[in-house]
C-alpha cells in the first residue's frame, strides 16, 4: 500500500481540479465520510481537488454539485490493508456500505479534507458539448471552475 500526501508534493506534479462522476450510493459515502474510490485498475495522477458530477439518479441530477479538497490518496490497497486505514474505520462499520466495499478486494481511495455542496451546481445543458462519459477524469483549473456557469465552461 502506498499513501500519497498531496501537501508533500510539488505543485507541478499535481493536477489542479479533476471531474469525477458519482451515482447516489457513492454520493452518500462522499457526504458522510469524505471518501472517493477511483478504480484500482489505473493509478491516477494526484490532484488538488475533485469536482463531483452526479448522474441522472442524483439530486441535483446531471450537474456538478460538490467540490472536494484532496488530502491524500491510498494506492494499491487490498482488502487486508483496509483495517489499517484510519479513515476507513467508520465506513467499514456502516451496514449501508461495508459489505459492498469489502467485496471489491482492491482499492484506490481518495481522502478529502473537505467537501462543499455548491449553492449553484454547474448543470449539463441541453446543448452540451462535453458528454458525461468524456468528462470523467478530465482536468480543469480552479479559475475556470469558479467562473463557470455550466459544465462546458470548465473545458473552454
């Protein structure tokens, strides 16, 4: 297992803001535990922040509704490692999530120091250029995020 601490990295080695997609079950984990799971199949380049796009089943639907500041990332995590990760203890004792998470076997876990629910979520408009499937793991800047009115503004 490897722990990547964002505050110990050079700015040039970090992506600024990355868009990720969520289903309601994962949004519940995010809201309660400040945890995000990347697929363990491809190790992600570290980032300073994550922008959370909720799918059509989320509330609000089809929008970026949360912003998270990344504290650290655990890579190459196995089921056996989970008990040694302090941030995972609450979620492993939560019956809504534990069984499913334990069934995965391998993990790449992002711990967020804070998650903010946006007062004005960024919508996916009818005239969108950037389809939800292609915004996953795309990088943008905090300046673009702060000035955006819709998701496409992040990538112009």
